[in-house]
């Protein structure tokens, strides 16, 4: 029993590998997306999901698509940051906004194709506004959780 703390936790701790940290980050992201999407679906009539299973699968897909859109935005920003001048600085911000804005329409269409009506957003711009509000909420809450986690170290 000397190799356990309180009979439960191991006495030694191996720091997590990069793969373990990446898994935990995406796992946490999916759970955050699942929770937020579930709350939006329950309390906002513009967001509809047919079942919990669809909600879980859509949250996994949404996590992947949001990370992909952020990756694309960073690459567009790096491209324009490499150039000098006021026009290129403007293009950096416009390009970032454009990628993030257009990506929400791509996400909306992919969700529609993959889930064939079992995930539905209603409202302005064929449901894009509720999706954008939900996606921004997801990204903000994920960032908040990461910042709280880092402060605990």
C-alpha cells in the first residue's frame, strides 16, 4: 500500500505525453461543445437536434471543424503578416474575419449533409446566425477553461 496515496492514487506521477495532452484537450473540447450545444438546443428554439446520439456525434464533428477553421485562419494571418505595409495589415484582419465567417457557412452545410436534417438551425441567414453565436460561445468557453486550467498550475 506504500505505492498508493490514500489507497487510491498512485504515489508517483508520470507527466503526460504530448499525445495524451492532445487527447485530453480535444476530449474536453468535445464535452464543452456537447454541453453548450445541449443547452442551446434546450433553451433556444432556433437550435434543434433530434437525439442525444446525434448531439454527441455533431459535437465531435463541430470540434474538428472549429479547430480546422481556426487553423486556416492562423495560416491566412501568417501569410499576410509576412508582408509589410498598411494594405497587408488590413488584409490580415480582413482575411481572418473572412475565413472565420465563411467557415460557419461551410460548417452549417456539412452538418446539414452529414446529419440530414437531424441537426437544424433556424433564423437569420438560413440559421447561420444561431450557429455563429453558438460557435463563438463554444470557443470562448473552451478558452476560459484552458485559462482556468493554466492558472491552477
